[in-house]
C-alpha cells in the first residue's frame, strides 16, 4: 500500500488486510497529540476503529472512536477533552479475530490490584480460544471475543502471581502466534514482541519522548529518530526516561511476515533493518527478469503496484505511465448505496487515462492477487478503453493458503491461485498473459534469509504448529 491512506481493496476482490497499528509514547510532556499523529501516520494498518489510553492522575483513561483517526478524535480535540498524561498507548484496528466494531477496538483496559493495565496489540494469538475457555473456568469475565482481551487477562493473572518480569515471561511461554504489544501497567510502559518476530515493532526517541511503534515512519513523523527494532522475544520496560530490556525469549527460528514488505507497511518505513521501498523496487526488478513481456507501456494498479511497476519498466527499458487515475476520495466505499453495482464501484475508484491505454499493449503490474475479482474488473475496464493487449504481472508469488498470524486471509476458497495454473488464472481474469514472481525472487528482493521469513500463505507450511496444517520446522523457545 504505497499511498498512506490506502484501504484494503473494498470491491469484493479483497486485498489482504493487516490487523492493527501499535503506538506507545513515554515522555515528560502530554503525549496525546503525538500518539494521535503517529496513529494517523499508521492509518493504513487499520481503518475500522482507533483508540488511545493515557495514564493521568493515578489511573488510565481510554478513548475509542469509530473510523479514521482524524474523524473520530476531532470532537475530543476541538472540545479540549483529550487526556493530559505523559505516558500513553494508541491503536488502529482492523479485526481478524473477534467483533468488527468499536467494542473490539484497542487499547483494552482493565483494573487490577496492581493498578490499571492497558494493552495495544498487533498480530493474532492462534490459541486464544483455548486460553479464553481456561480463563473463564477460573472465573475471569470477558466482554469481547477478541484475542487481545484474552492476552491482557492472561498477563494480569500471571503478573499478579509472579511479578512483572516473570509474569510476562510466563504468559509468553503460553501464548502462541503473532504479537507486537505496547503494554501499560500504571505509568510504566512495556514493549513486547513474540519470539518469532512476525509483526514489526520499532523503538525510537524524540527529545524527551521514548516511542514504540509498528513502523519507523510513525517515529519519523513526530520528529524522532529510530533507536532499533524491538528484537523477537524481547521485553522492554520504559519508565522515567530509561529503556531497560527485562529479558529476551529466543526462538530457534525468526519468522518475519513477508507481506509487510510486499504490501502492508509504508514504503518509507524501515523494518528489521530493511527499507520497504527498496524491497518493493527489487520485487519489480526481479519480476522483470523472470517474466518480461513485449508491450508498449507499463502501468501500475494504484497505489499498491506503483513502485514495482516503476522498477519493472526501468529494468526492461520500457515506458512507464500512470494509466489508471485513482479517486482518492473513494476509499471508504461502505458509504455507497447498497444497490450500486460492483463494476460501478470499480469505475468510481479507478478510471483509465485514454491516451495511455487506447490501442496499447499494456503490462499491468500489481503487488498481489487474492481472489482475482478486482483484477478481472480492471482488465475489463482497460479493454473497454481500447487496450489492445493486457499482460498481468504480479510482484509476489501465488497466495494459496490461509494466514493465522494477523492477516485477514482465513479460508482457502478465497484464493484464485489455489490448484490453478498461471494460464487458468490468466483466462479467469481475462488477460493475454499472466505471471507471478517466484518465491526465490521474493526472498532475494527482501534481502533476508528464507529461514527468517514467514511464507506460510505461499507454501501451506507454517513456522508454528497449526491444527490441520503442515509445520515446516520444529522450534523451541530458549532463554
């Protein structure tokens, strides 16, 4: 999603959607507006709801709002009703587990004997239903069906029993799946990343403020500097301007999500030492080397295919042009009348530039295909404007399996590529040719070792045990 406010594709074809952005700031001055700005910067990671929890006068106060950050918080800012504390966390939500409304939005807040606790979570706990049932049997009440509420209650219980350090460690030994977390216990803040590092979490500083965020861009925008990534399995305490690593729970294998580099993260972010823009540029370069096409012009599907199309064209010394104009104000298509045709919705969002398209042989580049519905409609739209040939090139491998770690791809019947050849997919979307980047090309483009990436949605083999799925390697935790 190269455009900051890119929505997941709402036109029934569905782009995969990431669940949530996490921000935490601990400083010496009120932090609300800084958290607000960071959440706006990370709006692309969740547009369903947002929330802020801030420690002030001995308790944590939370505000949750529906929709986009600037819309939801506007009344609070205008009326001067924002919390005034100097330690707080924020959250943008796109749900993959639990209710799709404000009730399931973060941060989650509970009161305990140790004081108030609040949590913002990006990822997905794969065993949360089992843990929820176990906690309910112990008398723990639940308001939602979200995995984040389960995590918070588990942490509260183990911390009460064993103290903060050992309690968090005990919970991490039980939790399975993906979690990058900003946790508040009173005025102390903690950054927690799961031992495989599925989801990013970045540590930075701006003046007297210490910041944790899902992407480095959120630190840049508030005038900060990145210190480093929170390491997989690391737990950091932030208190009184000090940064302390409590412990690191190590795994034999790291499993960074490859889709962060292909689609989710902003191109100006640097995650686990890798610049997202550079990875996307290399994706297009390697796609050109693997799947060249004879054509007159290379155009991207805006905005997700822009960087890859640019490098594809550069590598093959072909003309690059913006052949599809995107209506920036059509993102939130839920406001459209319910009886509007889906094809009409595509036309509202994208309109070809006739001088670029008419009579031309086109290479159409995008970052990924899930169901193929949107690609089919875009190909049809380009043909209606006179495209002579359309050669679809996808700058990632085929998606053939569900994600269990925080991406909204849950069932195999979603995937156009499952059990189909490239030619069959090509025929289905109506293109003249179609090709995907290879898994080897993907790994080379990102610049990480294959063993450091989670590519389960491409292979059907996962870095942790999932009931009914194949596991690609046995791993254990180490201290």
